[in-house]
C-alpha cells in the first residue's frame, strides 16, 4: 500500500482512481452542424414557457444567495404531491441526493445493492465512500426482487431501484415494490428513483410516495430534468422520513439549488398542460418506435420511459457500436450502453415525429432493409 503521507505529490485515497467516470450521452457528431440529440433522454419539447419566463425574471437576483432549504420550491412540491414539507430534501439534480444518501449511510466495507444494469451514478457514489456495490442479475432486463433480497447481508445499507429503470426502461409493479420493501431489514434504506415515473401510466404502477409515507426506511426521489425539461438547471428532490431528512441535510452543501432553478421549477410544477403534452408525445410514439424497430429484426425492450432500448441480435451480423456510428453520420445521436453491461444495445430517446421517422429510416438503411 502506498504511503500517502510520504508520497511526492497528493495521492487520492484508495479506490478513487478505480472509479469509472460517468459518461453522458453524446452532444456532437463529427461533420454534422446541428445533430438531433436523442442520447440523453431529454424532453424533446423543451420546457414550459412559464418556467422559461421565471428563469429569465430571476436574472435580476443573481447577486443573491438562494434560500438554503429551497423554501419556495419546498412549499410548491409539498402542495403539489400532498407531502409533509419537513420530509423533503432538495438537490442539484437527484444525483446529488443519491450521493448524499451514500455519504450518510455508508462506511467503508458496507454495501449497496442495485440491478445489473442500474444507473451508473448510484455506484459512483458508493465507491467514493469506500463501499461495495453488489450488482444483482436481472430477468429480461427487469429487476428481480428475489435476487435482490437474497443479496442482502449484515453490511447492506442501501438498495437503489429506478422504476422505470435507466437504461432499460423496464419497471416492476406496486406489489413487487411492496414485496421488496417487506423483505428488507428495517435498517436498510430502499431508494426508489422516480426520474421517469411520470411516463409510466400503467394502472399497476405506483410512484412509491404512498408507500413511503408510512415507512421508516424508504426514500423516493424525483427530478425536474425529464418530464419538466429542466435538465440544464439540475433540480431534484427526495421524500423520506423526517429524521432521515434531518440527518442527510446536515451534510448537504449550502445553497445547492440556485435561485433561477428554484423559480423555474416552481413555475414548471404549475404548468400541468406542458407535462401532459410531454407524456402524450411519448405515449404516441413509444409503441410506434417499438413496432417499427422490431420489424427491422431488432429487439426492443418494453419501455415505460421516454426512451427505448434496442438490441442487435448476434445473428444479424450488426453491432450497436456500428449502428451508433452510422446514425451519427445521419445527424442522429443515440446512446451506446456498453458501460452498463449492454454491449450490443442502443438507447434512443423518443423525439418528435420527424426525429422518430428519421431514426427508423436510418436503422433500416443500416440493417439493409
């Protein structure tokens, strides 16, 4: 082991340099001036006009620190979802809340459990705390509750479950979420990441807020990045037991959600028509994309989010890496997900009609159809 004190230059603590940095979806394509970005699950409709106006109005307050506990936004979220304000925590995106939960509950050697293809930010935060990530196999790209429960041991402190999941788009119903929770020791925190919850309108789906209300070990997180189209502003929130919120809030950095972000988020919450249009667009084009891409001999994982995951069968002789590159030459940016253990899959955000048709046409040309 390196003697860090005697080293000739500062040395990161053990494990830091073993962490694979997060890789965002591509935003540019060589030789293409204005590519269509379908690589980051952003809201293709943009954001609410009201949110944009609130953001612009905040320009006159750039010399001020924001309210440290996001008071205005706290009140708006509590009213919108009928939640207790003291049980809310706000972050620079829900990613910050994941990191804060890791910092609050993990000691070196403790472990966190997530699905085999779970969102990369969960593991980054765990490794940064000296924790161990236990990746649990999935069934048909979907969380296996039994496998998760079997993985729990005396050093398990957190379970992260995105529902619907990223990058697969799959989900488990309310009964399965309850079964998972009921099988956990009361000391284990179940984190229900609802970044894509608004896009799942199946009656068997629940966002977890009702379950969390009477539980001592459930955290539900949400983001303004997807349904509200405020990805640039980085606003997320979590609902958790009051005593847990108090503990996590002690290590939250001050002023972590800026004034323009808070005001735009409050305005976005009020614009229900924009959110409805966003859901309607996804519900219209998600099944169409699925059917069209399946018809090309590719495998589309059933999705309840604003994207689809496309698999390239080995028998086709085509690969996801090749497809990603080919589509980029057409000005269509998609997301290879090899870093999620899905080396022959592409994740494609659902776009406007012309985008979706262009994707299908591009894939058809690539597949020689």
